[in-house]
C-alpha cells in the first residue's frame, strides 16, 4: 500500500511540474493576414485592336446635288483600328473611360449613274470613284456591366466625342467622256457618337480581356478642292455624307489598383 501511495504522489508532482512549465512558455500571437482588397474599383489602362466595316449614305457634289444613286458595290473596305485609353471602375457594375483611336486607311470604290445636258439633250453618264479615308477618333464612354458568370461579364455602353475624317487620293473618272478629276487630301472635324456591347473575361485581378462590337457614327468627310485633268479648279469639293462603321475589337484592361497579396501568419517566439 505504501508503494501505491508513493506512485500516486510522484505522478501528481510530475503533472504539476508540467503545468507550471507550460505556463512559463510564450503564447503564439494570433495569425495576421493582409487586408482584403476588393476585386473591382479604381483606375485602369486599356488597349484595343480590331477592324472597321464602314458605310457611307451618300455623296454630295455641287453639279449634282442629288447624287444619291450609289452602286450597291460602293463603299469603303475594312481597315485596322488601334486604340488606347484610361478609365475608372466605380463599382462592380459601372465604369467610364476616355479613349483615342487611329482608324487606318480604308480604300473607297464606287460608281454613279447620272443624267447631264449634252447640247440640250439629256444624256446618261457614269462616274467612277476611288480614294481612301482614315480617322482619328476621341470618345468619352460609359459602360454598364450586366453581372458575372464564371468570370465572364457581358456589358453595354455608349460614347460621345469627336472624329477627324481625312479623305485622300481621290479620283473621279467619267469613262464615256474620258473626263478625270482629282483632289488633294481634305480633313474635317465632326461630332461623333458610338454604341458598345460585348463580353469581358477576368484573367486575374489585374487583367481583363474583352471581345466587343461598336456602332460608330463619324459624321461627314470631304476631299480637298477638286480640279480636272487640266488643273482647272472650281472651288468645290466632294463630300461623303453620314459615315458610319460596324467595328469588331479585341481589348485588354490593366487594373492599376494593387491586387491582394497573401501574407503568412506571424509567430512570436520567446
């Protein structure tokens, strides 16, 4: 019996010693994490490339003010689009940006059938046209993001601004009469507006890519003063009325806000 009491006393002494030793050990500080950073909001940069599909409603020439009989093949070829911009994401559904675009040179080709007076006799004639056009376009845009599913966000938007439309290398030929008219480059500033839609995909918190469509109204464009093959000028220019374009673009947005960074928990040692 005395041995059993001795073992119990030794066990109790050992337990008390362990508790006292544990009380003297330093206590680890609670883990510390980096603050959570929202995955929307803040400034961003953007870049876009794409191509235009341009339209012209009519042409206007002083001798034939109703020059509207455009051949169905008349129009501008597709051309490249290159743009940059800066914007701000206010929340997870609304953002704005300011963009600048250079819209590459697009070749024009077309023909008209018209009637002119030949010694008092109404006579049909045919004009064929060639030339090219390019633009600088600046827009202030607003977008509404329509929700996100599997990192994909559809959006709609609109923009207003200004376009400088430049027509160059303009040539007007009249095969029946062997007439030729030429014009130097001419540039015109216009009010411009656009409607946007597309989808965006968030690759990571700092990068979003876009596939977008825009309808852009560019206003009018004009050549320089037209002169015939002898060099005689009549102080008039050819005007291209109500230019528009269906644009397809691929874009990238870089978020300038600092993304969240993982920080391991801190442990204090005694």
